[in-house]
């Protein structure tokens, strides 16, 4: 059950983050607030179902950081440093894309300046990020089956002749 929810939450993360990276109309402060609220609801549900150890919440980390990036101030070099230290699960390319797509929804907000984005790129250039922008939502985590040893010994097993397993020999 834990592995299923880890996979499911990864898919939620990948699809939501890919939509954020591809759609300019959703890159805003209010979307960041809405994302963060919805993620906190998912995390609370995991706690309520006692699935904290499943790793499902950790798969949402890139989406959480993207939501926080949308909510942070984006003006000074201190803001750039905060973004660089906070967004460790996002690649440089993803951070820059979100900043480029950021769209103010009201007159009190401003667009992110090119100088600010260049400052971010300069601070993150030593990172060895993967070159891909979008997450692979078809990625599958390996399934782990726990080993439960049987109390039945192999020499006590009787194979019925109707199974036609004469080629098997007891050793």
C-alpha cells in the first residue's frame, strides 16, 4: 500500500509540475498559495492514514518548492540567495522557466526582471542538474516484496500427480 501511494503521489507531483512549467497562466502568486494548501491537505491525509513512512510526501518536494518559489519575493540579491538555497529539488532550468513564466495577477505585483533571473543563473551555474526540463510522469519506482520465510519445510511438501510435475526431483 505504501509503495502504491508513493507512486501515485509521484505522478501527481510530475503532472502538476509539468503543467506549471508549460502554462504561463498558472505561474502566479495565487497559484502558489493554492498549490501549497492542496499539498498540505495531501500531507495531512497521509498522516491520517499513517502513511508518513511511505516516501509519498517526499515525492511532492519539487512541487512544494515550486509553490514556494511562486510565493517568494523576487527582487533583491538576498531574494535570489533565498531561492537558490530553498529550491534544491528543482533544477536550474526549472527555476528559470518558472521565473520567466511568472505572471502577476494584479497591479501590486511586478514581473520578474531579466537581471534577477541572470543573478539566479549565475548563483546556480555550479550545480550539475539533469538537462531535462519536464519530469517523466511515467517513471516507475521498483516494487519491493518483503521476504516472509515459510514454516513449512520443502521435504514435507507433497506434489499431486495431477499437476504433471514429474520432471521435478526432490533433493
